[in-house]
C-alpha cells in the first residue's frame, strides 16, 4: 500500500555519503545501499530507523567471526605484514603478551632489517616481555633472519614464533618479493609455516588501507587482519571494506596504548562502534508522498 515514507532519493544519497565518510568506500557502500533498497522494498520498510537496524544486521552478517584457536601446531609461525607506521611491531608485542599470558613460550624475529630502529624497538619489547629476539645486521637478508629464527624455535622448544617484517610502501615490488621469500624460507624449516600471515592495518588510514590490503594479499596468503589504532578518532570502516572485499576475517583490534590493548574481534561491538550516532548519523527525512 502506497503511503508516506522517509525513504526518499535524498535519504539514500545521504546514507551512501555517510557510509563513504565512515571509510567503507564507494565500492563497498554502493552494493550495501542497493541491498538495503531491495530489502526495504521486499519487507515494506518505510522509516530511517528500520533501515538503520537492517544496515546493522547486514554489516554484522558480512563480517566473519574468528575465535582464537587452541595451539595445535608447535612451533606456530605467525608473520606480520603491513606498511610502515601501521602498528606492526606494537601489535607483535601485544600478540606475544597474549600468548605468554596463556603460558606459552614465545620467540620474536626482527626481519625488518632495513630500519635499525625497527630491530631496536622489537628488542625493547622483547626485554619488557622477557622474550628472546632473533635479529640480523642492519641491511642483511630478512630471509636469513627468519631461517635462523625458525631453527632456533625448533631447537628451543618454542610454542610460537612471531615474525616482524619490513613495512616499506606497499607499491614497492621488492618488498613483496621479500615477503614471498620469507614465507618460503619459514616453510622450508618448519612444516606448514607460516601458519598465519596477519595484515596489520592502521584504522585511521582510510581507503588507502584497501589498496594496501589488495597488494599484500596478491603477494602472500593473508589469513587475517589486525585493525590497529582503533580509538575514538578512527571509525574503522576500512576494516569492513577489506574484510568484505577480500573475504578476510578481522582477528584482532588494537584499542589503546598498553600491552593489554589488543582484543579478539567482535563483529557486533565493531559495527555498533562504526554506527555510533556521533560518528555515522543517518539523516532524518521529512515524509514524502509517493
């Protein structure tokens, strides 16, 4: 039955703009809007509030929920990738802390040999954690560091080997070639390695994060995403765009500054934060006669 509705063309346009501004991006937002329109038509939705609730449901459904698995491989090899400044090294330290808190022995590998500061930062974290760090000389072959670290992990009965990698810009071909080599080297020493390759994304990076994710996923077998720096100033919509576009699970989110500020990803909490009204506001519309 035709009647008053809030769902005018202006409403849909403004909703689309809102999603884009929340860093979901055009390629993610437009299909969502189209799906919402179809649902609204088939289910007879007429108000913005109804669409908002349906949007929340759709966003949650599009996100994979990945629970932390028990450690059934030893040593478990986890390689972290991402551009410089994304938060890889801090994320690695937080992951190490989580595993240590569960009673596991952790070994760290500083495979970013191009920046002396990167190895130094990881050594500082290692000292705080009481975890050994395998390093190489500045400018040395990252693959050699991973080889040594994998051998050490086997020899010392390590439960988890966490590998930090170079984060030069994702457009640099040599970086991707080196990441492929690192993965091959790990697999030659430890069967099935790397068992996880986690892409660390800065939640404030916007849609450039999607371009980064596509480049890394093309080079190596990304198994999950860590959304770092997700605080009050970051909407984190790029995390949804990456998860949806590349069919990747978000495994962890970084929420603060301490070692404990890394949490397993919770789709409902993430979407509720993304749709908080002071961040993503669905504009009110005056009823329009059809």
